[in-house]
């Protein structure tokens, strides 16, 4: 939840927030978006991963979903909170390396972050178990 609350408060250490010009999306080296919360809300790499991992019917990128205020059901709220956590930690990891994540590795980094989150949350473990059981 820290990643979600930090996003709500605009406390992510993105290049845009720190006023560093010409910064690129850190989630995928093929993406030309900027390192900003606003970009991550609509980043195609993130939403492609969300749809393939959590939403079989497909969910469209929008601010409300990324901010975890638009989903109507508990499973969607958990999925979007996991997605925000994955973006937050993946972007921070690659920001520390001073380069964007190689596109071929992005999905594996997102999955790694979801596994990390499940270590600390029984609700997350239950959600992931049920999700994989139905796929």
C-alpha cells in the first residue's frame, strides 16, 4: 500500500517530479514515454502486462484504475494495487541503475515484484492462488 499512498501524494522520485529533463520511461527501454507518474498511468507495457496477468477481459488504461479508485470489485482493487507496487519498485530499481529496464525483462521484473508483495500479504496470496486456479 505504500506505493499507492506515495503515488496519491505525488511522492514517487520520478525524474519529472525532480525536474530532471529528457528522462525516459524506466519500465521498458523501447518506450518513449517519460519517467513520470502520469506516463506510468498510461504506459502500454504496464497495461499489456496487467491485462495478460490479471484481467482476462481486458482493462483500459485510465487514471482511476491506476490510482486504485476506479475498480468496482475487490479483485480489481488488489490487481491494480499490485500493478502500482510493481511499477514503483521496478522503476526505482532501474532508476538506481541509471537506465531503463530492457524490454525483454520487464514482465519478469513485474512478476518478481508481485511475488515479493505476496510474501507480506495473506490477501495477495489468496488472490494470486485463486487467479492461477481459474486460468
